[in-house]
């Protein structure tokens, strides 16, 4: 059966009750939000950590590399576990490890202690995309998938926005250790909330014959579109990593932006990205135009990044440009997820998303090393021009996904 016929069959199925779909989307969204929140616990605190541990930006960037390398490894493996044992128990395991890591960061006596808990956080973070997308694709009505992806992306952006909004003011008022301890308490509160409302997430594990059919567990790796999606997410992650960890500081040096205003740039970007994701959920309702939506969104973002990196701009305009860049990037988010959905064979959701989203972790592991070195050498314009180049490659890879899908070996 081809991809289009699968989509057509799904569209003809009756929708589940709205309340049921909303419960699944809401609980998955909250868990996704806290995973993104924890991804960005350390980066906003780099100025404090740099002084506390006498570390360079390259060394601090290495903590992010450790986190995402571990997350990548776990994510690929957890996709198989999700398909075999079901997503719900693995979700709670991931949340528990994120809480442990947050409290561990807060109590760390040395740089290497931070690195150890970055490993713990990476293990916890690695389960979320296979878990989330398995629950969404199995339990949400096909007619509401575009909006489910929109909410999923929205909560992720809000999690990223929440991290600096919580940690930076607390670090300024008290200490970076207090900021990370509060973050740990927030994770615990989410664990309790999801546990209390866990019933809609109940999902029996697939039987071996149902999960794999006539094919082997690894046959999906022969589908070209899976690897093109992997490449797309690799470059998408590099863009995110640069914006989250280095772009605000680089812009501050280029345009004499006050420290407080520069610190707000990331939250502005993420909040506006969340608004873009809402619009993107409607744009993704027509899967045929997904590649064009992605191309236009990141094309506009690249033009803005080029302006920040090359033009003489007033400091007050920089946060505005961060907001616009976040919005246009956000509109591409649900269409990005639809690209993967259209390339995923039935009953292989966990495995495909585990491999594809490993590209996200690898990109976020590589980018801090490259751009952290640029920051250490005060190549602030190079940071922004590198961001432009990465966005251009990202656009090209999105259209390559479509070409690769035409030759996909979709199981019958």
C-alpha cells in the first residue's frame, strides 16, 4: 500500500470524541513541554556557570554535546522499546530521570559533575519523541493530526521559552543553584500531573507480529525518505542550537544590545515561535504543501538572520527581529512533523521517529562545538552567517524528503 492510499484511508475513518483526543494531546503536550524545558536548563545559565567553574564557552558547549549525544543514542533504542512495550511506562521513566538531573545540576560541585548529570538528562530526554509521536499517531484521530502536531510543537516552544524565563530571574535574584532546584520542582509537579491523568495514555504494546508484520525490525531503514528526514532534522537542530545557546550573546556584541534585552531575546523568539506553530497547524492540514511551508518559513528566517549578521541595526530592533524569526520558523513546525508522518510505514512509528529524531540530537550535539569555538574567538558575525548557511541547507533537505518519498519502500 502506498503512502497516499494510507492517508486516504485514514482520512475516511470516523473521528474519536474530541474530549478523548484533547486529553491525549494535552498530556503529551505537557510532557513534551517539560522535556524542552530541561533541554534548555544550562544554556541560559552559561554566564554564571562560566564564572563558577572557570569554564570556556567551548567547555560549556561540550555539556550540551554530551546531553544530545546520549539523548540520540537512547532515542534510537527507545523507539524499539516503545513499539514493543508501549509508550506510557517509558514516558514516566524519562520524566523521572529529568527530575534527577535537574536536582543533580543544582548540587554539582564541579564541571565534571555537571557532565555526569548531562548524561542522566540525556537518557531521560531521549525517550520523548518516540513516545510522543507514537501516542499521537495511534490515539489521535487522523482528522486532528495537524492540530495535534501544532500543539506538540507549541508546547515544545513554550518549554524552551519557560526555561530562561524561570532560571535567569531566579539566578539574578538568588543563585544559579536555586534556579536549577526550582526547575527540578517543576519537573516533579509535571510528573504528578501526568500520573494523575494517565488513563488516556494507556496503550497496549504491539504484539511482535503486529509490530513487524512480514518485514524485519530494521527493514524500515531501507526507506530513503527516513534518512532524508534524518538529515533534515540534523540541520534543523543546528539552527535551534545556535539560536538557543549563542545567537543572543552574539547579537549583543554586534549591536550593543543591553544585557537584559539580550537575555529576553530567546524567550521572545520561543513565544513567537509558539504563535507561529498555531498558524502552522492550519497550514499542515493539507499535506501536499508541507515542503513549501517549510521552505518559505526557513527562507524568511534566513533573510532575517542575514540582516542581523551583516547590517548596522539599532539595539531595540534586535528583539523584534528575534520575534519575527521565531514566528516564521514556528509556522514550519507542524509541516515538518507531517513530512515524517508521510514517510512512516504503519506499525513502525516508534522506530522511525527514534531514528529520524536522532538527527535532532546529533545536530544539537555538533553545533555547540562549532559555534562555541566561534564565540571563544569572538567571531560573532560568523555565528550569524553560519546560522544563515545552515538554514539554507535545511530548506534544500526539506525538498529532498519529497523526492526520496517517491521511491520509498512502503510495506504492503
